[in-house]
């Protein structure tokens, strides 16, 4: 089953530079006790539609998620 | 050949209910349905009643064909003379009755596909939807966890970030990456996760509280390759995070290229 992944996320992951930035952002999020709230990171995605500035934010779990 | 005719008739009458029930379910297991037998039969009988009522109403309003319960009762009867008389009545209208059942079976197999799609499209099965009690697929907990459908539409995340601890050579290793795909085994258990953009590090290399964030580049090792297959049975723990991406207006290449 395909996981949740928007078109913007696919474009970001297809761009090696932006993908690496996202990886570093998410890895930095793994530091226990030092998380910023809200945590966010900004990336530049160079996709087929041109250059887009994207901000990533870790969102809390849905209120009544399974 | 000795055929249990009433049983066959009963099977044909109830079959639409089982077809509708199976088509509407979104279950993560594909082998045996372990739902309690009584629950399965009760649901199927209920669906069969609904389907027949709808089809009989349709056939009466469109073709002026009315259902004759006495014929069905005689068919289900164990008295041979009564059965013969009813069988003759059925034989006289065989084409019409065959059309009724074939069209009902086809509708019972096809309509749930569209109904399930509509439920997902209009998010009627969301945990806090007022219709979730009716439409939520209670046999698919991983689907709700990993597809993010429980978020309100305006807060829908863009991707799922997974952190998993796996024991490799008696050492705990932390794998992190973006979830691309997930599969179930025949019992409905999560079988494997397909990750992208994966990094790993030994858990022993946990960062000290005073260490700066830039040092993560040295602690995590990026894993080469497009996709990483993580078997759920080998994961000790699994952490799920949702990431929301917000795109600003297109800008020129002079934008900073580093993470803020």
C-alpha cells in the first residue's frame, strides 16, 4: 500500500540537493531533549516547474489517529 | 444426483450480502477472515436484505415485476409436491429471474468498490468524522496510521518519517527515512516498510545534550540506494512522524541552499 506522499514531497525527494537537506533536517530532529517547537526547516526544490522554496514542519499526531 | 435444493436457493439469496460485505471491507489481512462467525453471517444477511429490497423496489418501479414470497416459500419447503409446483413457476419466468440474480450479483461486486472509494475521497471514515462509526474500516489500523487520513484536510501532512531500531550483530542500530510503501502479510501484520532517503547510526552513538547539531553528519551514515526494505519483524521499535511541507511562491536561484 502506498504511503502518504504528496506531489510536493515527491518533487522534493526527486531533487538530490533538497532531498539531502531534508534528510539532514530529519536526522537533526532525532536529538532527544533538544527539539525545537515547532521544528521547521526550509529547502530549495528545483523541480520541473522551476524553483520552489519549501518549508518542512513536523506536525503532531492526529487527535484520534489509530 | 441429489441436490439440497433449498440450501442452494438460500445460498443464492444470501450471496449478494456476502459479496457486498467483502467488497466494502478494507482489511489488512488476506488469508482467513477471523471475524466471529455470527458477526459475519449477521452482517451478510443484513446486507442481503438491503440488496434484495433495493433490487425488488427497482424491478417493481422500472419493470412492474413484483416479488411473490409464496413461490420462494414453496421452493424452500421440504414437501416435493410443493417444490415441484414452485419450480414450474420459476421455470416459466426463468429468464427474468436469472437476470434479477445476475444483475444483483454484479452490482454487489461492483458497487462496494465505488462506495469504498467515495468513503475515502470524502473522508467519511476519519476518526473524528461524524460518520466514522459507520464508515471507519476497523480492520485496517496500519492504513490509518501510515496514510495520514485522520488529519483534517487542511492539516494533511505531505510525508511520513519513520525511525526504527533494528538489532544488527547484537547492536541496536537506528534507521531513519521517509516512508514510501508498506506491505502486509496474509495475517494482516505489517510485513515490510519501503523507505527512501535512509540514514543509520548505532544507538550507542546517542548525542550528548551539549553536542551541537552539526555533528549529526558524522554520527549518521547515509545509505546508498533508492529504496531501503525494512522488515517489520526485525524492528524493535517503530517511531512515526508526519511532515508538513509548505511551498512558497517560486523564487530565483539566489535562495539560500542550506537548511535553516
